[in-house]
C-alpha cells in the first residue's frame, strides 16, 4: 500500500488548523479537535495522521475488497 503524501497543515493564530491535500483545503479543525490533531501529529507520522483525519486513507484495497465473496451479489 502506498504511503500517503501531499498533505500540509497550517495552524492559524486563532487555534484553527487547516489541512490541505495537494494545494487544496481538505478540512478545517477547531477547538478541542484541533488540539488533539496537533498532539497526534507531534508524536506520529504527520502524513499518515493527516490522511486519517481527512478520511483520505482508504486507498489501495478497494478492488480486493470488492472481489471478496461476502461483497459479491
């Protein structure tokens, strides 16, 4: 599975955090969610954390899951 890349985060003076992906805004976090996000980025892989927080982390296994007998109709 390829590693996530292309994510950036900008922390604003009012405590808001904007996460972008390839130059486009992906999500904005405010208040306690922004604080939790910044703490998680400080200790983990920033690209992986940002991918998870934006919901852009499920890449690469969709085709495999679609072929699973449980998912066939």
